[in-house]
């Protein structure tokens, strides 16, 4: 029987539902990455439209606040649904369609209205359905892909995403540098949305087994949610350790997160072409990182890799702050691309292992809400500190803080 050439190339059995779903998950990320590459220019777009430093801080922090507000109710809602895929795919489509509104911002010409601020507000608003999607997507992946195949499928997805992104951010950067602002950005966003519709198509083809709906106990009030959080942290000690350690590790990185684009564009005068080039360097080295660390994790397990590599991520903001040269920073970006897959792959697999399968949507919502409290507060604080001490000194200090917090994975080990 004839089978598609790509099935044969990837050694996929087209008669296996599991194989086909894995194939669709890898293919869809190819199309999704095109819009993701366009979104990597969001900060530059807002700055060029007139956004202030404070606006950029809000662009980083307020989506995290929305995640705090949305994630727990979303987890409760999805846990009570047997068919979750329509809700997950629908929320993703809403998020992606929002980029069409973002593309229209330059057409808004009202006296006294800062277009950069409007763009930031829209980007924050369209992050809301993305948070709903994330709460459902992580458990859905666990339902579709068995544990023994997760490292392979997730690595293939990330390699595909990064390969696509590396090409697209470079081409988009060239397009933006040679095109006329703001039409160059507008056409990029529209193109990214149209390509992402193919991602929606393949997500809908993934076979997701019906879940056993388990209506959450109690009400959805703040008090009830706080009680659910305390119960989860008490009943699942490894979930508590992973969550707490992640917060301690992340504080320094969250503080630094809005400063990079400000540092590159305002202080080092980076062009759109350079921004595209650094995105390409990051994604190309990330591909190498995923290939290498997938092989290492298969032989050593998640925790040894996580404990030995998570500390290194704090070096990135330190080195960026110490090297005020765009060419040298490209080498730091490449180092980040090689190291971050070790943390991302080992951490994600560990999170799936420490969450109870029957309650995974609720626990995922709790985890996202907890970590995003820090991701909401820290960027605002980071911008305020940088305004006082300077961007480079702040990046150096925040990197050191992340290194210190990451040691928690050594003295508070998670057992998976």
C-alpha cells in the first residue's frame, strides 16, 4: 500500500493512531512557528510605535497576571469536560486571530493616543486565550503521547519549531529592515496568521481520547482556590518542590526579561535585521541543544540534567550586561540556545511526572498560576530598578540572583 513519503522517511506507521497523532503534532508546530517568529518582534514593534519603557515592562508582566487569574479556573473548567480538544483549539485560534488586530494599530490615529501603548494593550489582551490554551495543551500532550515517547516527540517538535523560527526570524528581520514601517510589520503579522491556520488544521486531526470528567470539589471562589493550592502542595511534595524551586530560579530571569529588548534597541541601537539575526542564532543553536540533550536525558534521566544545567541560565543576563557589543552578544545568545533545551526538556517531563494524571488540568493550572505571580511582579520591578541603576548593571545583578536561586534544585531535590 502506498504511504506518504514523509511517513516512510520518519518511519511512522500510518495505521497506528499513536504514530499519526505524533506526526500531526510535529507538523503543526512547523506552521505555528511562522507566527511565533513574527511575534518575536512584538517588543520592537511596540517601541517603534512609541511605547515607553514602562509599557514594555507591562507587556512582559501583565500577561503573567492574566495567567494567574485564568489558569486555575481554566483547569477546573477543563477537568469537568470529557471532550477538551475543541476548547483548546478554539482558544488558540482566538489568540492567533488577535494578531490581525495588532496589525491594525498603525491605522488608529487619534490625538493624544500613543499607538505603542495601544499595541501593548492588545498584545496583553490576546494573551488571555493563550493562557487558557496552555492549561489544556500540556495535559493533552500527556494524554496523546505515552511517557516512553515523550522525549522523542517533544524534541522533534522543538527541533522543527526552532528550525522554522531560525529561518523565519532572519527573513522577517531582512524584510522589516528593507520595508517601509509600519506596513512591513502589518504584512508580517497577517502572513503569520494565515500560515498558522494550517497548524489549527493539524491540531484538529490529532486523536485525543475522551477524558474522564471529574468535576472539581468546592466552589471557584478565591478562598476555595487558595485551599486547593495548599492541598496540592501538601499532598504532592514533589510538585511543591518543583514549583518552589522553579520560582527561586525564575525570579532573576523574570526581573531581566523586559530589559533585553530595551538594552538592544535603546542602548545598543540594534536594527530589525540584527534582531532577526539574533533570533536565527538562538534557534539554530537551540536545535543543536535539543538533539544533544535529548540523547543525554535518555541515558541519565531528567533530574541529573536539570540539576546540573539550570544554574547556567543565570549566566546569560550577566554576560549580556557585561558585553555591550552586539556582535559579542550573538555568542551569548548562541550559548543560551545550547543550554536552555536541557532545562526545558528535563523540567517539562519532570512536571508531567509529579502531577497526578487524573487531576493534571487542575495541577497544571495551579502550577501556571503560582509561577506567573512572580512573572507578573518581577518585570515591573526589573524595569524600575534598571531605570535607577542602568540596564547593564541590572542585567548582571539579576543573572547572579538567578544562579543563587537555581541552587535550590541541589539542596531541595525533586524525586521523579
